[in-house]
C-alpha cells in the first residue's frame, strides 16, 4: 500500500479524480480523520471536508503503482 496526499478542491476536480481512479482495477481509500471512504465513490468523497488535502491509500504495487501515480499527478498535493 502506498500513501499520497491529494487535493480535491472543486466539483470538476472530484469528477475527474473519480473517473481516473475508476479506470484502475486496484483499490483506493481516502482517509480523513476517522473516516475511510472508497475513492471510487463520488458521493463518499463529497461527504469529506474538501477544503484540506486528503490522504489517499493506493492498494497496488510494481508497474500498476507507477502507472497509477502518473495518472494521479494532477491531483497530488504539493506543499
């Protein structure tokens, strides 16, 4: 499992994020405080506080992980 921070601060960004992660067969979890949400669930994402970066757990390894991280680049939080 790999952890990254994502920033989904607009409706369009959330839609694009869900479309991106839905294209992969691996599992994704968004963790905000004590809540863990399936990152492929648009309704679940909208239940989170989107004003702050959110931890994304990616359940993938090897080439699949590299491909996933490349596709998620526009959503990654950069401090």
